[in-house]
């Protein structure tokens, strides 16, 4: 693997993976509002371990569409944080365990401390990637208990399926847990999960746009789980697919991630064996090979027939589409009008998506498949 190619792939997958777990606050101008009224919401957070202990100095971030705040639990394991929210547009507030990065109000010493504390907590417990507080426009005081789960480890090593050599710069994560990982030159990874609970390990194949998955059943994680060598090889991306949005100026916000759904497009083939993720350009009007792509060339894809979902895997409609395909609901997806396109070998194809209608159709067919 050439270094320059690897760096480009690393940047691509890191941006993608981080977009899942590092939720983006939507600026006022993003949603086209001349004026949005907000009010301060107070959320009292207790952080409790699986053993019942209250955890101190837990660094926390709260996000709404119109606010972001950072804080930490006190000696009683409690944090009282105030965040701005719109009474009519903020349906949820999202709480995350956070290392303090990207919060400019922190001093260098505090940033260093909270990064260390974050790593210490991740080595001791399993945390969800996000915790949701449902907001009521008539209520401005909330209490929430954040649970730190009993942790077990999932480990393994990614190798090239042809050569057997370890693969570095494989980026991945574990739904629904935090954080994420990037392999080094030994191809090894380690990630935390909750004991006796399901999880989905996902990771990108280097030098491709392709994602792969390993399903983890509750019975597999009664203790630490070593997956051993995981061979990877991507399908050849030798065709082109132009993907555009029917209403390019309409912004769609994912309700659970508070991210701009149209920042990504995901393609999934009929048996869900091939999953591909692409960025869109800055105006969210078309898919591109890379976030910095200015050539206007359509994204490169392996030949095949694909269903399309707006967003990246982990956001509801994208995950629902994969689960619907795995559960044999192709005919229902077709009947609901979910976007679908066939790309010929060494050829070109194009499709224009009504993003919101497509999300609604996917959720209609498979919304019952997610927790």
C-alpha cells in the first residue's frame, strides 16, 4: 500500500467514522431560519457504574441543534449543565462521554486532564456512543442517569486476504458503543463493548469506499472476545455512478445524531454483502469520491445493483436499509419506492434522489428492525 494512498484513505475513513460518533451541531444558517428562538435547558446528569458506584470527573458533552456545552461530574458523580435549545425544533438533546477536544473554553491543562480521564474511563467501562434526552417544549429542567456498562474487550487483526499481511489504517467502530479505532502497522485493534449484549462491528476496507460488518451476539461477549485474523479485500471499483439530490437546498437533520444526513450517501446491494459510503460535496447536491473532490467526476463503484440511503451507517435509515435487506424485504423496499440503481461493468449510471421521501420509505419498510 502506498503511503500517499493510505493517507488519503485514512482521512476519508476517519472523517466518516468521526461523523458518526462526533455529532455536529447544526448552525442556524444551515436550516435556513432568519431567526430561531432558543431557551436555556438544564440537564442534571448522574453517571453510575454497573456496580452502582457514582463516577466522578466524567467529561460530558451535551448537544442540541442550537447549542453545545462541556462539563464533568462532581464528587457526587453529578453534573448540572445548561444548553440552549429551540422549543419547536429541538426534539432531543444528545449526551456523550467526551475527551474535551474541540471545546475552546478549556485550558491546555484541563484538556490534557480530560483526555487522560476519558481514556481511563474507556479502559474501565463500556459507554454508549450517545445518550438521548427527549425534550418537551414546555419543560426546561431534566434529570438523566447515564449508565457505564460492564466492559469486555473485542480484539482482532485485519489482514490482506491475498497476501496475509497485516493491514494498517483500518478504521472502524462498534455500534452502539464508543469510541472508534484505527489500526497501526500490526493490523491489531481493541474496542470495548457491553458484557452480554449485542453489537455490530463495522470497519472500512482500505483503498475502497466499502464497509464490512461482523455481528456480535450477546452470548459471544460473556468475556473478552478475540476474533483472530480478519481477511479483507474489496470489490473492484471500476464503474461510475452520478448521485444527485432532487431538492439540493433542503437540509435534513438526523434526529438521533444531530448531523446533516445529506453529507453522505450509502449504497447497499441486494444481499447486503457490499456496502459503500460516499461523501457529498459542500452544497450537498451530489456524491463525490472524496470530501475535497473538485473534479466533478462521478464516484467510482463496483458494478452491480444497489439500494440507496441518505446518510452514513449508524444513522437510522441507513442501518434500517441494511437490516431490511438482510431480513429479505427487497420486494417491500421496491414497492415502497426506495431508490435503486443498476451500474454496468466498466460503465456509467446516474440517479437523482428525493432524500426525505427515500428516508420515509425505508423507515416504513424496516423501522421495526431497530431498537
